[in-house]
């Protein structure tokens, strides 16, 4: 808890009305109570025990996990990487299908059941791309990344030209306006200075907000085109030596990427809510709300420089200056440029690959782990470093299976296609199997992009205590300490505080999104990072094996470390007699979010009463702690009584669905989680308590207050669900799915 923030809350309360002070004091008392209770019963540091297991099974489980980790190999991870990142393989192409085939063949070769899950989806491919400066000087943008001699794959055929997927088509000639990062705050600043983007082509730099938000906001303000470039201050020589001398983005490096309006819904833009199977009803490209109307192109800073030099008018404010040697100006109407984009929209097949290891005790409970296999170009870091770990996990599990081992629950391993275009393969699959997943999925794990550094994990907080416990047993490659200790020591040495291993809130940006946000099922995204400067080659032809093995993870030690983490996580969750979910942790974390939104309201001078929310969270904390005590007291019995354990677990895995808003978030019904969502105006970045937070940000405190009531109702449902689940475990019911109805 942040003491500085609390004193700020207290100080600002002084000016409030008496009634408000009473309300705030009650709220703060509840918050203090939560903190006090949380401190009393924080999860114990790792001991001989194991969450969800009776003591009698712990030693055997640990031996199994150690055996799996001993089999995971850096050399194997490297081998898969060399195959999967050998050629450019963007979705919808023969090269991408071949990667899927390699995965399928490997899985089957190891003796696993594996199948394709094929969808036919609407993908854009770049046709005509033109960007020319016409006034006051002339320049024709190259729109091309040059090959680099030291990087053998950088000159390969089959590279996808630089483009932004799901931009609109058009040929526009207009004046240029520089909009900094193109965030809502940047547009507010322009408006203040009397600069309009109506009828203009805006030039925005990458960074701060997700790329798709930049053209979306430009379009809403009447701009006719949008150029997005990588400024060297954020991504290039301002960060250090550029490729191949260093790891950072070279002058002509370009970040490709999707500008689909994913904060509305991801997946095939023409089939929202439904899988893109043969005969699916489709919107037209023109009707799809997630395809932009204006042309958009990503460019290098080498192509951006002549354009920025051509822009006259008022000098840009201090924070708007990038790293190029020029005077950044906002625009005066004297420049003129032509931007032409012609993307072809085509229905193409994409190939997910799904492997299944059936569970021997609870085959209808699934623990799932996946990542995408499609890339923008070769994609050594994104996605192959993550997908290779899924493959290594599969190989090790297959080798255990050959020796007669079988998990208690079913394990599914997924390799998604079409992620780069807009999280398409996983979204279509989740939309197809939504109801079954809501009955069966214990957790979905994802690992997109892995490299040197610390382990970062984000997602459902009721999995955090289980996660911390297992991370204390996996070795960190750099320090020789545990992965848990390595991260916590660094984190706590920065400010001297004593905080547990953090599980971040999850926004969007990879294949966990449909699991967490659409069907509200437990999900976690994993990856080592922070020491690998992957931003410098992100979505470019330089995200190659040569770059990766030199600058990101030489020797694939972190590929091996992530394999160790994922194997331990899968084996533990697939074997635990009682699912190790902890809803007291959810109460603690959400109480923190509640204080954040209260602060936003106060800073904006809006009235938001969160006393009821803090009281709900206090009740959830007590219910969650009661649940944890009940499991500790009953796990030996449940481990013997499979019918009772099954009833408990099947109810438990549906618990997070109680936090769903059935009608969805305001303006975007596809997103249903009331605790986490990608920001409507920030894209991948997470907004916690999105209904409340975004209503406040849009100056609608009454709507925010309605969302407080909705969340209170959801928390009450979750508490009732936990109570009912406990009764199921005690009563040994006849119908194991009694508590598992849809929310
Ligand atoms: Zn990725």
C-alpha cells in the first residue's frame, strides 16, 4: 500500500462536506480493515506444503515436476526456433501453413493427439502503398527495410511489405499536422493551440498508446490519413547502438502492425461473436466497425524526417520533441503530401494446432497453454520465442506420457494462427467453444515473446498465490536463486518495500484476451523480459534468429527457464486435487483498484461513493479466507473422494464468470470482465475496473456509480458461489454440475 497516496487522500478530504467526510471515513475505515486483515493472513511463504494438495501427495508431485524440468532443454528450444523463424510466415500464406504443419508433425511424432482447427478469415494484404511529399519540397518515401549483410534472413523473399493491417483504402492529398503520440491528451493540446486536423494527414509517433488508437482518434477528428513512425528518441538511436552494431531500431526499420479497433472486439472483423466457419454470416468490410476508414501507413524515421522538416507553423511543445535533428512543428497548412493505401481484403484459411493429453481422473477439466505461431516477418522474438516454449513443454509432457504418466486433468496445448492481424485464431476458437470452455477450463496460460530478464506474469489474480508458490521452486538462469526471489529482490531493492511477486492486471495484446475478457475464464500471460531490447526490432524484418541469438537470449537459457516455469505450472494445476484458487487475493487487489478510481473521481471533482464497494470487498476477503481455511481442513478428504472433489472443482473453475457483466462493457459488449479490460482509448494497456474508471475519465460519474453497483452485485454472486461450492464439497451431491450454471 502506498502511504504517500493515502495521506494525499486524507488531505484532500478536509475540504469536503460533513456528509461526504463521514462517507469517506467509512470508506477509509473499510479500506484500513482490508489492509489489516490482509496483513494478518497473507499467504505463508513457500513451505513443505503445496496449495491444493494433501501433504501425502506433495513429495510425489515435486518429484514429477523436477523430472519434467530436468528434461527441458535449451538446445531443443533453439532448434524449434531455427525452424519456425527460418522464413517470413505471416498468417494466410503457405509459409504460415508450413509452420503449422511442422508443429502438428512434431506433436504427433512425439505421440501426442493433435489436430488443426481451421478458420476462414478476412485478412488484408498490402497492394499499392505510396507516400510522397509534394510541398514545400519533394520526397518519395521508400517504404522498405533494407537487408543487412550480417543478418542472413533479412534479405529473404516473401517478406510482407510494411503496412498497417485493417487500415482503410484511399488516395488522399492534404496538409500535414504533427500530433506527437496521437493520444487524447495530445489532441486536447492541439485544440488548445487552435490547430485542427480536419482534412489533414496526421503524422504520429509510435509509443504511449497502442498503435490502433492513433488513426482511430485521427479519423474521429476528421483527419483524412494517418502516418505512424518510429521516432529515434523512443525506438532507435536514442536508445543506443542500432542494428547490426547494437540491438536497436536502424534508421529504415519499420514497425508493422494491426490497427484493427480491437478495444471494440478482436478476431475476424466480419464475424463478431461467432466463429469464422464455412457458411458463417459476415459483415462486409465496409460494415465492420473494427476496420478503419482512413488510409494508414507505418514508416521509418528515415522516411519521416523529410516530412517533419516540411511541417511549418508553431514549434511543438517541449514534451513533443523527438530525437531527430530538426525543429518539431505542429503544422501551418503550407506542407502537402499524398498518401495512398490499397489493401486487398481476402478470405484466407488460418491454421491453429491443438494438442490434447487426456486427464485420467477429471478429463472434463482442462488446463491449457498456448501462443501464436504466425509472425509479421520471421518473428524470432515475436512469437517464435514463446511458441518454441509451448513446443518444448509438449515434448517433455509427451516423454513423461511415454513412460506411463497421465495427468489428473486434461492438458491442452495450443498454437494459434492470425494473432498479429488481430488475435484472430484464438478468438475464433474461443467463440466456437465458449460454452464448453466455460464449463471445463481451469486456466489458460499464454507466453508471447520471451527473452533475457525477469519473469513477468499478468492476468487473473486468484491464481497468484499458486503461482508464487511454484515460482519459488524454479531456478532463475542468471542468479541461481528462484525465479520468484530473483524478481522480488530486484523489485523490493528499488524502494525498500516488502512486496510479494507481482501479478499484473492484463490488458490485451495476445491470445489470452478472448479467454480472459470475452468468456471471463482464468488466464495468465507469462514471459521473461526487461533485459532483452526487443522493441528495437519489433514487427520488422530484423526480428530474426541472428538478432535474437546475439541480443536477446544467447544460448536459449531463458527459453529453458520459461519451459521450466510452464511445465511446473501445468503439472501442478493439472494434478492438484483441489484447484488452488485464492479469492482473498482478488479482494486485496481489487481494493487497490477501488482506491485508484476514488482518487480519479476526487481529482476530477466528481462524486463517487465506493464505501459499498469496499464493504463488498471486505466480505469477499472474509469469504475467501474462509474458503482457504476450509480447503486446508478438507483437502485430505477431497483427495480421497473424487466425486466431491469434482463437484467442488467444476464449480470453482466457473467462479471468475461471476465477475462478468453479461451485457458487456459500455459500447463494447464483447468485453465482459468487470475487473480488467484493454482501455477503450489506450488499446493494449489495461484499465482495471473499466466500467467505473472509463466512465469517470469520460466525465460520467453517474454511469460510474452504476458500475459500482454492478460490481457489488458481481462480488455478491462470487461470494454466494464460494459458499455454495463449499456446501457441494461437504454434501457430496448427486449432480456435480449443480453450481456450474452459466452466469
Ligand atoms: Zn506476439
